[in-house]
C-alpha cells in the first residue's frame, strides 16, 4: 500500500498475488494439521488458487485470474482440471467479496470501466483504424524489448554492486558522504579501512535504494505533466475515456469547450504523452527488481495507453 500510494512506477497486482499465495500456503498447512479431507491436495493446487484470487482482487477479473494462473504456473508444471477448478472458485469468490465490500464506493467490480455506454456510436471504430492498431502493437512490442534489455542491465548492475556493499544508483563519492553522515548504515568489512568506509549493510542497501528510487521518480514525475503526477490508475482511467468526460478534461486530454467531443490532438499534448510513456519505461526499468513489492501490469497499461 505504501509503495503504490507513493506514486512509484509499479502495480498492486504483484503484491496481491504474493499475498494470495501466502494465504494459500497457510491454508494448506492448516488443512494438513487438522487432517481435513483436502489434506491430499498438492501444494501447487493451493498456490494456483491463491495466485488466481490475487489477480482477481487486483483487477476484478476472475477469468483473468484463472488465465494468469494457467499461464504462469502452467509453464512450471502441468495443471490439471482440478487445479483450474480451484483457481476459478477462488477467483470468483474473491471478486464477489470485493464487489460486496464496495471499497471504492462506485459499486463496480472491474478496475477500469468507461462512462460511455456500450452501444454509443462514439465507441465504434472504422475498419481502416485496424492499420493504426497494428502499428501501435508493433511499437509496443519494440518498447517491450527495450524495457527487458534496460531492466536486465539494471538487475546485473544491482547485483554486482550489492556483492561489494555499494549502491548501483550512487557513485562512490556520494556513498562515502552518506556513510560519514550515517555511520550506522555501514557494514563490517574484513578488508582495508578504505573498503569499509564505503560499504553498506544489506538491509541499508535495500532501504536506501528504495528511498533513492522514490526521490528519482518524484523528480521525474512532478515537473512535466499531470499524467505523471497523478496515480497511475487515475491516469489510465482518463486515457481510456471517450471525450467529453471530467476526468479526461482535468488531465488536459479533452477540449475544455462545452459540449465538445474532440480530444486534444495538438503537438504539445502528443509530445507530453510520448514523454510520459518514455519516462515511465525508464522508471519501471530501475524500479522493477528492487526490494519493493511491485507488479508490471499497471505500468504496462499506462505505457500502452499513453
């Protein structure tokens, strides 16, 4: 909750999947300890159900939760019909619970929905736009390749620096100053005094890296556009909406003229959206892989929508 609420470039689906699997493991232990009929179930069946419930809770999409469990866990080991049935039951029950609690007050299940009615003519698209959709898909695929390469480089640098007690985000000079100001962050070293003076403890590495990621993300978000300053889910809502809507108008995506149904399509707005997508790719690249509870769905939706 703190990581997502802080505005970092990550999604809540990853932590919710983790929580769902943890509860599934606890349930498996409880069932086996009490000797209940379900004690013969394999542990991966419980994990499959917990992962499906986590995705269903994140997006209000029970079928999406089942498909996620089948795709991710099915690539590790074969899942039988019983596993998918348990996953479907867990995902549906999680969605109904979310709907009943009505935490957002909007009395809706899905995370993203449009205010325009289904049969509104403004939601129709002509056949020639299929070419534009294909181009967008191609560009997003190339951006995905770029993200993977940059994220892998960040991961390699992070692990290389962690072995010697250094932060990969900070040069050696600023890290020495940090240790001089806060000696308690240092780790005991068997090397020379110069080495010990620039070595952080494993816990300090994770904490300080999280703080630096939050600072860098805030510095990149705040100066440019409301699309980056606002929570990702709100921005995605605005990007999905069809003009005129108050949310999209507040983000500068719809014309402020009364009764206008045209989105703002000038060069400035287009440039801001492209900049927002590029910055979010960079932010997600250095955030995903850090010791932070994170998911990739929400940042991916944001980048694709912009």
